[in-house]
C-alpha cells in the first residue's frame, strides 16, 4: 500500500515537472521568434535613420549627373540652402557667399573627385600630402606668407596601454594660423609649452582640446589611430 | 513522509531547470585594468551580455572574438582601438554600433570635464 502511494506521489511530481519543462521550452521558443522579428524591425529603422541625417550627401548624389565634369567653368555651385555659392570659373569674381566667408559647395567637392578617408569624408590631410590643392595663404594680400611649422609634439596618453599621441604642427599650420590655437579669443586652446595643457581623452570627447576641431571641421574622433601613433615603451605592454 | 519526498523532488526539479539551460548571464563587469582606467578618468565597464544576446548570435562572438569565460580575454582600450574585442570591424568600429569615442556608453564614472 505504502509503496504504491509513494509511486503515485512521485509520478505526479514527475508529471508536473515535465509539464513545467515543456512550458519553459515553449515560452523560450516564442520569445526567440519575437526577438528575431524585433531585431529585423530595428535594423530597418536603423537603415532609415542612417539615410536621413545626410541631406548634403543626398543632394550631392541627386545633382551629380547634371554636372558636366569636362566643363567645370560653366557650373554654378549652390550651397546647402540652395543659394549660389560660387562658380566653376576661377577667373570670375567670387560670389557674395564666398566673400562673406560662407557657402558650402557639396557639388563642387563631389565633382573634383577628392580622396576620401575610410568614413567617406574628404581626407584633407592626404590632399596636402599629395599636393592636390594650393590654397591662397590669406584673403589679405598684404599678409606675409609663412611656411608650415615642422614641429611634432609628443603628448603622452594617461593609462598603461594606449599609444601616445604625436601632434603634428606641420599639417595644422598648413591650414591654420598659430593664433587659432595659441592666442584664441576667450583663452588659448593650447598653451604653447609642451606638457602644460592638462588634456584628457574624456575632455576631448566632450569637445575640448583637440575635440574643438576634430569631429567638426577635421577628421572625426572615431579614427583613433590617426592620433594615437606612438606605441608606449615596452615596459608596459 | 512520502508526500514530502515528492514535493522535495518537485522543488529540486523546479530549481534545476532555470539554473542549467536558461541561466541568464546578465551584465558582466570589467575592472581588471582599473589602475589604467583611473589614470584616464574612467570607471569600470559594465557589459550588458543579455542585450547583446538579443541582437547577436552566440557564435558571432564566441569563440572568434571573446572566450566565453569571465576574465580570460585581457581586453584593453589599446586592443579595442586596433579592431579587436569591442572594436571589431563589425561592432563598435562600424556604423552598426555606437563608436568607441563615446566612453560613457561603456565606462561608468565618466565625469563632465570643465575648462575653456
């Protein structure tokens, strides 16, 4: 009698747990299926949002076929607002937008076939290295021309592993005057003495130091290895 | 007696099921390199394994990118920047996920820096 009642209890218990396992398996399968469809929807949304924030590029693509690349002088370039920003003929006087120091020429840039970096952005540093442009030194013809300053400064990165940074004056002073960094309105971005600027990567990401320009008018911070070029000494690997 | 034994087996089975097949890994904390992180002004990394399980298959990460054992990977920011681990080419070094310069998305304790 007693033995058979134990058996009964055991059987009931096993049955219950089997049911439970089955239940678990079903819910897992269902939630898996759900998450798959969800990620699909997500990636689609991501694709849509990625396309959205690049209106300049879009118009570039849409407008590109209308430009005759063989005759750049006849082209009138529009800025992103649709106003004339300049003409393709270097001998014609520059437009009002150009005089005001404004005017973005997406089509003009696209038509030139300038080299791009791995993010599809124009690689202004390579343009300098390959001598592809010859910008005027200054809008003011009185200004004395000054060659770029050939001076690299080593900036040590805090921490034990990340490569140190070599800051190249030459590339910067091709494009920029000393005052832009060393005598900036509202306080210099950098004091021109090695190691006297308490920089940090966290600050740079928040738009200070190198982050005043990089990610805005110069190559983006995503490109870590373009700044972090000098390996730390073998002592800490 | 017999009833109790039945209930015990039942309870054991109930506990065993989730702890084997369905154990959730949840969030993994990385702080091996805490000394280096302190110098850089960032805190430990909290890695949401559960979130990644939903968007990626196990074999996209294990064992190609990460060994599936806690503390066995020797991740560093240097290697992330060189395209390994978190910074693998299809991950936080691509448009598919947020970029590596968003320190605060991975590291805890990133403070706002005042100056200028």
